[in-house]
């Protein structure tokens, strides 16, 4: 199975900051990576697919990059609504695997 | 966009069975594949199962293989997860999620239904 190692597991940030969250896959997965946002008690929300393509309606301050084994999610100009937990997800092959998550706190 | 509503969660004893449903509206259900994904209390997301648009193909996580069964009824726009031989570590919120296509992956999620396995 593919392993997804996500870092950091948590971070503190301020409004207006730029954040980078990383995910490393144990095998080459092309660009089959998605990023998911989750707020406490809420359903997850898909932000990015194919490593760098924003889902419809996602603000442009979110961006994704990478291919092969190394991927990143960047949030520019952090807004109050962005404080949440973020997960990467590989969907190149089964079983699908999520990263461990990054909790973004004020 | 699709609206997904899970139901069927509850408290069940270890070794018992429980069936979950996910009702879909707002898009053509039969055109899409679906997944079940779960989240244990205070933990991350874990993929559980997948079913193709026509039900001909399914995949399972090793942790549930042989115990859980995913199915769908396209005439009712409903996805199902039959969970047998439940264990304490199956305790989680279970989400259904739509897969837009092979390249795009999962795009929409339901609100989830809570399953507690406890004696």
C-alpha cells in the first residue's frame, strides 16, 4: 500500500500569513493527489484535485503543487475561515490513503 | 454538485450488524462512482470502500474486507454500506462521497452518520 506522510501535524498562524503543508508519497503516484479541508463537526470539503486544480468555488488563495512523490498545499493571505484541518489524499491506486492531517490554529 | 445525506448510524454491540444508507439528489446518481470514508473519534480520515457507477466493481480497505459490503440502487439514487461482525474499532463517523471521475477524484461529501460499537 502507498503511505502518505503529511507535515507538519499542526501549526499556529495569523491572519494574512502564508502557509505550506507537505505530503510525501511512498511511491510515485503521478498527480493523483487531492487536498481536503475539514472543520470540527463538519463534513470534509474537497479543495484541490490532480495535485493543482482547484475545485469549483474554492478561493484562489489556495494552491497546490507537486508530482511523483512530493506534494504541497499553499494558502496565501490566511483568512479566519481557513482555520481547519487539512488532509492530503492519494487516489492513484487502491486502497485510497489519506495523510495524517495538519491542524491550522490561530 | 450533489446533495448527500447519510442515515442508519447508531449504537451497536460488538459482533452485530448495521446498515448505512446515503441518499443522493441534485445530480444523475447512476453516472458516478461512490466511496465510503470514515473518521474515528479525534482521528483522521480512513477510506473504507468504493463502488463503480453501475455496481459492477467494488474495492475495500483490508480492515473491513469480508465484513462490510458496499452496494447501490440506481433506481433509488441510494448508496449502501452493510456492516457485519462489527468491532469496537469500527466506531467512527461514516461519510459517503462522490467520485466525479478517475482524474478528478472525490468532489462532494455527505455530512456523515455516527456509528458507535460498544458493549
